[in-house]
């Protein structure tokens, strides 16, 4: 990623965190960051691709958090709990909304790398690091459950209830 594109994405992400993106045009976002919609189009191609770039950055950051957490947490249940705590922080939840916004865009372009494969790849490394056997079916299920619970938190605001559901999932998962 070029320095100019990287800097522009940083500025857009800060603005989106502060004021959201759902009902805003590229012009509005560009004006808010002191740029032009043409610069956003030049660097990202479209609004959907800008959203995808934001989500890719956030997802990459979250996968890095998972890898870092695995350095200190070798118990898989604790690792999942800690990652959940990170992805449900108030400063991260606005970006979770963007993740789900970009799912529609990604589903129209199935030839792209996708949103699950990078998590499977990172998880394979983490699982090896903590001395477990990698099972892509179980990891994919965990990703789906976590994403579903994130939707629940975003729609209902009920973090405690979603966390209780995650605890139930962990109990079922670790019982095997």
C-alpha cells in the first residue's frame, strides 16, 4: 500500500470511527478529512472498495491481536474469551458494523480472497503455537459463531447476553 493511500485510509478510519459511514457519501467523508472524493476514488475505486479496505485493515489488526494474545494465552478457551473482549470493545464495535456492511460487497465478488480464509490461516499458526491440532471445520464454526454474536451485540446492544452465549459455545466446544 502506498504511503499516500495508507495515510488517506488512516484519516478515513479516524473519521468513520468518529462519525460513522453508513449514510454518508464519499464527498461528505472526503470533505470531513480535508480531501476530495476524487482522491478517494483514485485510491480506492469506489465506496464499496473503501469500506472493504477499512474492513481489511481492521481484520488484519484483529488477526494480529489474536496472534499476540496467543503468546500469553495457551488455553484455547481463554484465548477465545480474550479475543472476544478485544473485538467487542466500544472503540472497535463501529468497525464491526463496517465488516457487516462489506459482507454484501464481498458476496457479489466470490473470486476475491474472502473474509474467512485469512482467519483460518492465522488460526492455523496460532493453534500450532499453542500445541493443538488445527481443525478448519471447528475454526470456521468458531468464526461464524463469533460473527453471529457480534451481529447480536450490534443489533441489540446486549453484550452480556452475547457473551453468555459465547461462554455456552466454549463449553460445548471444549467438552469434545
